[in-house]
C-alpha cells in the first residue's frame, strides 16, 4: 500500500466495488475490466484504476481484474477478513429496522448487542438479540470486543451516548441522530442524516430551471 493518505472518498467507493464484484462472483464471472466496472457503476474507469492502485497492483493489462482475487483484497483492505462486532444504541423503529437487517449481512460485521434506556424496551428481543439497559454498555462493549457503535437515539441524547461509546473503547461510530457529535480525533465518526439528504433532493425538482435570487 502506498504511504500517502487515502481520502475518505476513495474508502467510501471500495464497498461499492465490493458489492458489484460479489454480484459478478455469484454469476461466476472470472474477470472484469475497469471499463466494465465504470460502465456498471457509472464511474470513470481511470478513477477506479487509481483508487485500487492506492492499495496495490491488482489488475493485469489486457485481462483486467481477477474477480475472486480482488474481492479478497478489498475485504482485507476494509478489515472484513475478520469478525467486527457492532453495538447499536437506541431500540426504536430505526434501531429495530437496522437490527433486523443484520440477518442479511454477508460480511463479517454483525450487530451483536442492542441497548436502550426505556424500561419498556429492556429485555425485549430484536432479531434474537436481547435489548440491554444502557448502563451495561461499557462492560458489554469491552467483554464482546465491540469496535463499532451505531447511534439511533434522539438528538438530545446522542452526545451522551457517544461519550459512553468512546469511554468503552469504541473505535468508530455511525450516527443517525440529527446532530453533530464531538469525539476524540482517534475515533472515526460518520453521520447518516436522512433528513438532510431528503431535503437536498428537493433542489433537483426544479426541472432544470435556474433558481432566482432577490439579492442584487
């Protein structure tokens, strides 16, 4: 792997490549070119080659990429060649949906613990996982070697939950709460804000007309 810093955009494209490569593998397609990848994924083939070249020389000129080999390498790059345990905090509707989706995940990343503060949720089961009280979070995270946390609590509770996850030793957080969280620099945090994404889509409903402004 090259020593230069890998951009977030490159890392975010790797799972896209992996998903399509897995589809090719299911169809028993042995090789694929960057041109074919670009056409199917609506990406520039040169960008795909550049992304993969950050991590090694995986392609063969005139042949392309060996699908099985590239799947193996991308899984290693994304640390998916090992078991990654995930904790989810917030057993509301969104949390339950994510926990139920857990059954369909094919990679070595699984939600293994769910927490909530509501007495009515504690002790119930979601996809065979018993919802635990929030005060058991630190102990459980450390005992189960949980490395990623998902936050699906209301915005006013999110920072407190993030602080607890950090204190437990979590290395990365996926935040669904509509608020900006502060965590130490060594903890990676990604925001999944449905509201912002949905509202921004409204801009593209302008049918190609230019937006007018009252500013002179």
